[in-house]
C-alpha cells in the first residue's frame, strides 16, 4: 500500500518550498542586475555601510511571496476569502512596483505615498467588510501605511530587516496555526522562508540591500497578516502587536522625538536606536542580534501569554511596549553619553 501526504500538508509544503527557492534564485539574479544597472548605494553621512552595495534585493522576497502566499491563503483551511487574498496580491504588486521604480531612481514622496494609501485602502476595506463595521477601515489604513514606512525606516543596516521578517513570519505561523487559521499560518511561513533566502545574501557584510521594493512591501505583508488574523479572531491582535514591537517602538519613538525637536522628520537620517548603536562602534551583526534577542526573550513569552490568556492580552501588550520604550530610552541615553565622552576626550 502506497502512502502519501494529506492534501493540505502537501500543498503547504509546496507553497513553502516554492517561495524559498524562487526567492533565493531571484535575489541572486538581482545582485547581477543591480550591478549592471548601476543600482548601488554609496556610503555617506546618512548611511551605515562603508562600501558601495547593490540595492533592490527585496524583489526576491516579493516574487517568492507572490508564488507561495496567495495559494496558501486561498487553498488551505482557514482561508480569509477570495476578496481579501485578491486585495492582498494587488497591494503587494502595487507597493513593490513603486518601490522598484524608486530603487532605480529616487521618486518624489507624493506618488509613493499615494500608491501606498490606495493599495492599503483597498485591502483594508476588503478586510473591514468581513467585520461588524466598515468604519474599521479608517484606523486600519493609518496602521497599514505606518507599518509600510516604519519597515522602510528600520532597513538601515545589514540583516536587521530580514531577521525581523524571519522572526515575525515564523512566530505568526505558529500563532495562526494554533488559532486554527492554517492558511494564514502557512502564508506567514512563506514570508519567513523568502526572508531567510534574502538574509543569506544580506547578512553582514551584505552583498545586496533590500531596497524600497523589499522593505516597504514587507511592511505591507506584516500589516496584512496581522489584519487577517485580527479579522479571524479579534484577540489575536495583541500577540501580533507584541511580535512587531521591536521595530514599532524604535521607529515610532524616533519619529516622535524628531517631530518634537522640530527636525525635518521626513528626510533621511541616522537617529534610530539601531543606527546609534552602529555609530558607537557596534558591528551590524551584533546590533541585529540584539533586536532578535528582544524578540526571543520578550516577544515570544509575551505573545504566548496573550494568546493563552485573552483577558490579560491588552495589558500584556501594553507592558511589552512600556518595557520596550524604557529599553529604547536607556539605549539612546547610553549612546549619547558615550558620544559626549568621546568628544570631550
């Protein structure tokens, strides 16, 4: 008697493997393409690398995601529905396309923001239509556009954005499957494996950077997975927010501080905590590993408690963000003190 894997398991494995292989191959091709087209990020005052490095490698993540995630979301148990999956795919393509153009030559902020808003609005209206009120689309759009841009802001040193995507995809996959949303869980694992394929080339010293095509699209995917799980079961929002806390805290607090100081907050800078840590002499690998430690030591236990005990989930999420804000402030002050000692010496 011949034995075979059950259909859903075989399909899930197929989606995961295909996403990884396609992503790996496309990132390798993107390195040669970027050199040929002159898509190189040169070192500078507002950059954290020391050698010209090709950008746009995130196209591998995008293509791998498009190969694996829609199939998993549509065909596996716990599907969010054809409308949501279609809006998700359109959003990924639109945001990746404008990011790809920006990687070839810097675009004005207005057309980029317009595409991000349009793509996020389409997805959010589709998701909100499955809830009690379409009014949920309004806060979802704000959250979605911010998630897109904060991931762009946090993609500034070797490996950090890829490691965050790897962690988020793996943790969300476990969370979704445990909550009965098997299709969403496998889709999250597809993100995990595409980011892993990219990280192989992006780990320090990076052979290629993610570029806007990758960082902005990954931000949209992270938001989309969170929104789909929230629509599946509202209490899953809290563990998902905990899993994203490292990037949300650093990007949000940095933006708020710059706005309060009257700085041109929308211009490139090196004021995030991870950038300060690199400027103070820490290696890219060490800094990225520090964010991963936060994820494993704080986010995993916090998300598990929030999942198992929904009544305390909001408090658990709040505690994680308060602790993260304290760590952020302590890290920033430590970096500033070290700079002052260096200048005075």
